[in-house]
């Protein structure tokens, strides 16, 4: 499969900041690391955790911050977020714990989320009078089973 290389430029805002990296050869996400002066306690209220870098995503890319499955399985959630191509601020990851999970301490350098990059499809909206029928129709949440 031919792979297009997407140039992602970044600036290290803090000397301890780490470059996002894949942990395995075929991983789709680049791990994001906390960049902290002191540990941060995460509970049920959302906490923004800095990564110590800013980046310039090229136009035409979709850059998303996603949860890490290892943390999610312990009840530590990262909110899904999009890094727009014109955003130049520090990458932040919003973390919180599910209500029945124990509070979680984030330390400097901890892997807290992943960054996934994909290409955006060109889209042209076209308003029509009606849409063709499908077997599913207007069936929404849960309509195809649990």
C-alpha cells in the first residue's frame, strides 16, 4: 500500500516535552505525554493536562486526540478532541475519571492520550428534495442491535 507522508511540524514549548511517538510499528496513534512541573490528580471533574508542544497540522488533515485503551480500561477517560489546522496553541488533553473509578495521578512524561492523523475527504454539500430509502431508514441509536 502506498503511503503519503504528512508533514507535522511541532515546537517544543518546554524542555521536558516529548515528541509524540508510535509504540509499535503498526500503531495508528502517536502517544501524547504529559508535560508537568508537578503531578496532577484527576477525578470526576475534567482536568486539562499539557503536553508541552504546539503543532501545525497541514490543511486537509484531520488530527484527533483520542483516549488510550489502557487508561480507559481503568476508568481514566480522555475526551476526544480535534486539532484544527489553524490552531497553534499548546496541545492539551482533557482527562477525567468515571464516577466509580479511583482518582488517578498523572506524572510528568506519562502517556495520557494518542494523536491520530488522517486525510480529509473533499466534500461538496448538495441540497436535495428527498433521500433514497434504505433498509435501516431513520433507525438511529441502537437500531441495529446492542
